[in-house]
C-alpha cells in the first residue's frame, strides 16, 4: 500500500513538473493589434523576462524583443515576475520531491523522508495555485501602467480576455504558458491528495 501511494504521487508530481517547466518557457499572455483592414498586425507576446513583438504587413514581417521598461510596463512586469517566481519555486520543490520519492521507493534513503516528500507535494500545489491566481492581476497591471495598446472600456485594462474594437482591433488573453501552468494544478492536486491520503490511510496500514 505504501509503495502504491508513492508511485501514484510520483506520477502526478512528474506530470506537474513537466507542465510547469514548459509553461514557464512559453508565453503567458498576448495582445494582438490590427488596423480595420487587417493589413498591419502587431502581436505582443509576454514572457517572464521579456516581450517578443511580431509585426506583420503585406510588405514587411519583423520580430524583435523589448523589455517591459521599454513599453512602460514596470507594474505589469511585477505581476508576471510574481507568477513565474511562484511557478519556478513550485517546480524546484516538486523536483526535489520527485528525487526524494524515487530514492525512497528504491530504499536508498530512510523511510521517514517520505514525510518530507509529502509535505513538499502540498507546497507545490499551494505555490502553483498562487502563481496562476496572481495572473488575474495582469489587467490591473496594464491599467496602472496605462498600456497604450489597451486603452478603452472593454480592453485588456478592464478584461482579462477578449476583443476590443476601437481605432484598431485588439485581441488579448492568456498564452500557452499560462494555460499549461493552470493545467499543472490538476496533477498537483492529485499528488497532494495522494500525500494526504497516505498520511491518513498509511498510518493504519501494516508495514510490508
């Protein structure tokens, strides 16, 4: 029974760590602005340390990187940094828990270390959840920084996801990275639930 708990939690934990590390490497948010004729389109892809800008028109295609400060998005950057920091710490703790659990299953380290692994799994869930929840603040960040692409009622200063029709058409919303880290919550819940169940059930299960 004990090994079953450890193997199940290990599978959940590995899945969560994989989703987190891929999520942190891909964009967390995007804003795409195009003119009424859709002849010029600019997409701002928000990553942790930088913003990647893709400009496209009939005669030109250009891609380059900007810092958040270049666009006056210092407050917005704080939200992104907070999200990624929480997810990064969750990944590091999760990785440590994976190593400890594997070594524990192989009987390389004392059985008591399983308690540490289970506690770490719960922290992974908490930090992962906080990281995703903080992303709700992107809208407030854009508003505080008065992001020029997101001005107007119904823009990304007021909504987290949608389309704004003004002088230009602006589409905005979460990127792949955000959704991967959000999905990572589910295996994190699985790992934490298994850890908690092993505390309750494992205590009354005879050692094999």
